[in-house]
C-alpha cells in the first residue's frame, strides 16, 4: 500500500484515540481533580500520531516520487 494511505489510517487511529483519552482525562479531572499519568501519556501519544502521521507520509510519498521519476 502507498505511504499516503498508511498515513491516513494512522491519522484516523490517532484522532480517535486522542479524542477518547482526552474525554477520559477531562472526566477524570472534573470528578477527582487529577488525571492519571498513564491516561495523560496516552493522550500525548495519540496526539503525536494524530499530528505527525500525515506530514511524514507526505514526505515519504514525495521522496518515492522523486526516486521513481529519475528511472
């Protein structure tokens, strides 16, 4: 499969995970006043996947295009 398709798949996974764990952390902050470190780490992890998956896949796609264009 193409890198752009994989980037889109990871983008959607990151987006869904980021939203779910952000909601869990928000509810936890509202109820007890603190958020678990594991949940906060998952928010950051899925946020990084969400924000960086598409730009990285676009760069890989451009590199593959340039390499194949020379052949």
